[in-house]
């Protein structure tokens, strides 16, 4: 190896080290931001706000159904139920309420199954 190659390799090494430091700094900042974002999402999911929102959605669907404004097999009713029970299931998971989690998952799955059944009935081959 000649002295010229060694110097050139030294400059290349210096450039690579500077680039590596910049990239490491970017990764650190991004990872730190990502962890803060995840912590914020978990905090929101654990909060009572999510529970109240889920409860309001389910009660709204129930109230509208009992007043004959929505039908229990209509997509808006099932959507409100799915969204509300999904939010409550997330909350139940984060606060370790396992029985409540199972109940909300069952409600969520029933509502999603209902929406799926409606979409199959209103498919392109239907005569409705």
C-alpha cells in the first residue's frame, strides 16, 4: 500500500466516520421520537377518555335503536357498536380487565360479522 492510498483511505475513513455520526444522531432522535409517540398512544389508550368515548358510541347506538331511528342489523348501528366495543376492548387490555376484554371482543366480533354479512348480501350479484 502506498502513502497516497493510505492518506486517501484515511480521508475516506474520516468521511465515513462523520457520516456514521450524523446517521447515528438521526436514528437516535427518530427512535427517541418514536418511543415518545408510542408512550403517548399507550397513555391515551389507558385513559378514561377512550372508555367514555367507547361507552358513548355504544349507548348512542342502543338509544337510536330503541327509538326506531336505527335498526340493529343496519350498518350505522353495527359500525357504532364495533367502534365503541373496539375502543373499550383496547382500554380493557391496557388496564388488565380480562373478563371485560373478552366481552368487548365478543361484541366487536359480532358487530364486524354483522357488517360483513350485510356487505355479502349487497354484493354485485344481489338483486336488491
